[in-house]
């Protein structure tokens, strides 16, 4: 009898220690974990790489802190990680190429290329063969728009050194008769507000409300010129802009009475997309090594390659897009290091195909109302690579 009691006690001890409990199975539909001494929902969740909340929900646990040894807990399947977005390009095999060499060039594996193209014999590829290559998806950089720079003068002519300089987040002031302060009076003072602002492609309505005078420039083009004494008056102007960074300048003066100014812009239509081809030479020769899409041409690559598979130096690019113009005179602007050509419907607008440091070129052209093809060709020799192209309706 004594020996039986000892045996039962030993079995109970083993059960409590967890040694005689069945092994838990892998996480997934219908799997069961038998709770062992010292375990909690959190520790069990960590073991199976699921969340504690998922276990609570799967087992309808009213109190997650109350589980018992030997309890069978259903372990939900792990939520698969989201599949990263992938992009592809087409590579034309050249003489002397082999799969591993191509894979190294694009930062992938030869096995991936072989599987993606269904190659029965990875050792057999031939010149002229087109291979689909996985590449990192290009993302158009989105420069942030910083605060305004505001300068104030104690005269109505923006003459001499400014009395006050600060950096407001918006141009929206109603000073009444008090003025901006810091030594700037409430009458006969002037101000200048400037900043570089990032725009998407489209038409924009610029709205200015002032008492008294105002002038508004966009990319150094004077669009509103109302330098006179008036009561509170609103002026508007609509202009079509390309995607990229544009320079805004607003000059203001207050004579007497109430001093106020507010400036806003509003987008009134949408934007197309640039299709860019990249070449590993400076002459746009041969088949492109990759093609990417961008919402704007606003790149400062520095000494880095513009995209996977393209060299950091001695490359070129051709970018085209269809744009709807409202008609009239436009100022086209290209900032590059090194060479650039800009065309509207294959008619040259800017032609600066030579090596240079970072330089900005501008040209005015009349463009009829309707849809037109804009093409930008660019090459980088060595050193810093920069490509930015914008235009503004005058």
C-alpha cells in the first residue's frame, strides 16, 4: 500500500512539473498548447510568435491572468508579414553576360532571376534575351516645405535693413492699428514674406487679402501688382505649375488704419506621371537598364546611384510625361549637374548638353491650350548628380 502511495505521488509530481504532459504542436489552426507550471499567456504567445490578445480571443478567455496547469489553449496561426512591394525591370542580355553577374549588378540572386523567368537551364542565356529582374521600387522624394521668412521695415518702401525678421508658419495677420511690434509701427511699415514650397503638378488658385498694398511673385514672375492704398481687398490669380519646388515672394505695405494680410493657395486639378528610362552611359545609347515612374522631377542624388542597377557616375536618363496646358506663355526651368535638354512636343526649349556644376537654366515659351508631351533628357558625368525640372505659367 505504501509503495502505491509513493508511486501516485511521483506521478503527480511529474505531471505538476510538466514532464508527462503531451508535447505542444506548432502554431496554427487546431493546434493546442497544454499549460505548464509558471507559464502565462504572454510567455506562451512569445513562444509561438503570436500576440497575447490573439490567444485570448481564440480561447474566449474572460481573465487572461487565470489559466491553469494542463489547460489546452488553442494557438492561432501566425499572421503572415505583409509582402513588400516589389518592382521589376527588363534586362537585355549582352555578350559575356552570365546569370550570377547580372544578379550581382542588380543586388539580387541568380536563383531569383532564374525562377522569375522560368529558366530550365540557368547556365544557358544568350545575347538579346530579355530577362525580368526584380529591383527596389523607386520612391519620389517629397521635400518638406519649411516656414516662411518674414522681414519687416519701419517704412513703406522695404528700404534699408529690416527692423524685424522672424519665421511664421503661415501668412495670416490682422494687426489692426498696432503693427507687428518689436519697434515696427502700426502705420507706414512694409514686409516681405518668402519661402520655397513643394507643389504637385496642377493648376493652383492663389488668394491674397490685404489692407493696403501687395505684390506677389511666383518663381520671380510678378503675378499680382496692387501697390496702393485700399481698404480690405481680395486678389486672386490661377496658375498652372509643374511638380517640384517653387519660390514664393509676397511684398506688403501698410499706410494707415487697419493692417492685415493673408495668403493661401489651393490646388484645383490633378497630376500626371513621369516615365523615366535610365542608361549606363552618358549618351542615352542602347536599351535602358531600368525604367521608373515618378510624380515629379526633383532629384539631388549627390554621389549615389539614382536607382538600383544604374551606376552612380556616367549615366543618362530620358523622362517623358503628358501634360494638359491651359495655354499662354510658360517659364521652363531646369537645375542640373551635368547636362540637360528639355522639349515640348519634340521642340527644343532648353539645350545645355555639356558638363557643368549645379546650374539653373530658364526659357520662356508659348504653349497652346491642350495636351502636350514634355521630354527631359539628362546625363551625369561624375561627381554630384542633380536633376530638377519645373515650369510656371506666366
